C-alpha cells in the first residue's frame, strides 16, 4: 500500500523525535566525547584563525624564493617581536587602567546607582522614571553578571588548563598548517569520487576564499572599530579609555550582538561621571559602528558575507546555546560553509536535471 506524503512526513518526524529521546537517555555515553571535543575545538579554531590571518604573509615570503619552513619561522620571530613591543609600549597603560578599574569597581557601581536614583527623582515632560524601577532592575542585572563571573572564577583550574592546552598546541598546529598550506584540501579532493571532483574543487575553493576573507576582514573591522572608539573616548576624557576601546574591538568579533555587549560597560562608566557624558559615549560608539559598518566592512567583505542580520542573530544565539563562547565565535563561518555546500549541491543537481546538462 502506498503511503501519502503527509503520513511519510509524520512518520519521519516521529522517528526523529524517538532518536532524539534515545540519545538524551544515553547522555552518559557521549558526554565524555563531547567534553573532549569541546576541549580540542578551541586549539583548532585558534590555529585556523591565525592560519588564515598569516597565510598571505607566508605566501608572499615564499614568492620571494624563501622556503616555506623558513618563512613560517621568520613570521614567528616577527610576531614575537611585535608582541614584545606591544608589551613594552601598551601594557603599562593597560595594566594601570585594569588595576584601577578593578579597585574602583565598587565605587563605580555605587555612582551608577546614585545617578539612576537622581534620574528617577526627575520628571521629564510629566513622565516619571521612578515608575520603571530602574534601580532594582539594574541591581538584578549586576547580580546576574557578578554570579556569571564568579562561576568562571570558580572554574579557574579548567581555564588555566585550556590556556595551557592552547599555548602548547597552537604554535605546533599553526607551523604545520602554514608549511603544508593547501595540501589538506588537495587530499580531500583527491579522495572524492571522480564525477564529483569538479564540484569538490569548487566547494573547497569557495570555502577557503570565504574563510580567508572573513578572518582578515573581521580583524580589520575590529581594529578599526577599536581605534575609532579610542579616539572618541580620548576626546570626551573617558576613564579607562584604552581598556574599554580594546573591549569594544574584541567584542566586535561577535557579529551584531558583540557591538551591544561592548558598549554596555562604556556607557555605564561614562554614566558615573554624568548623564551627558554617557550620551556622548553612546554617540561615539554609534558613530564608530556606522563608520566600521558602512565604510570598512563593505570594503573588506564585499558581498562574500551577504547574510541577513536576523539570520546572523539566530545563528549566533543557537551556537552560543550549544557550544558557548567558542560556538559564538565560529557560528558565522560554519553557517557560511553549510550555505556554500548546500548551494553547490543544489546547483549540481539542477545542472544534472537539465536535458543538455552534464553531471
């Protein structure tokens, strides 16, 4: 007896739900595997990030008749010198601002509370802010943030182990990735079926180009946003300007949501000075984001990262729920990889379905 499409869809959904239920009951079996995967994921993500960031430099050195292994070692020496220079020039200011921020954190929280209480006591065109109960709401948010940070502090041993794993493995992985370069892609293509080899070459080429443009473009955008914000913070004489500008730039690695997260501490610290300063800092951040989004991003990305903002937010939220901060950082590239593969497969079958097409 032939089963209709509706009943086939219902049976498929039921089977998927049964499989998910069985997997949830067998969590004790695959949980250690997931933990090991999450631990190993970060070193590989960091290695791939620096691979695409430094590959153009190694390629250029290799074009100057320098062996790949020597080009990689020269790059490592240059990067170590750059890091040492930044430590000498930037670290003293950054260290003093960080220590001052940590020491003054209780006082800053108190000043923010006083500013909110003052605003609640005012009437703006007959509108009373006291009805919003901003003070208690902000206190609740701060308590949640402190609890979140406390959880990370309690897991300090795990954090130290992760850092040690990254520091110990990333240089080795990065060396061989830069030295071998695209040999991994060539191996995947070689083992693909002959009739799909042309499609595999196109897929790997598109993915490689997308990842390269994403990493380099994201770094350029973060540096530009941090520089714009730092200049603005210096103009309004915002305390901890370097520390906050670095935070804004780093958070910009997370598309859309990161810019909001990065602006919150800047506005709160400006709010401890005055409401006017907080407004100016908000304006500075918005102007910096507009400059980065409308001038820098289109130049470095073009239409390679043509993703709808709503799609980006959904992808980032799902990745954060599944894999935490690492998932958030790699969510957009992973989404783009799946998009490229699916579109290429669809194009392949579309060509195959045409009477005069070739598979």
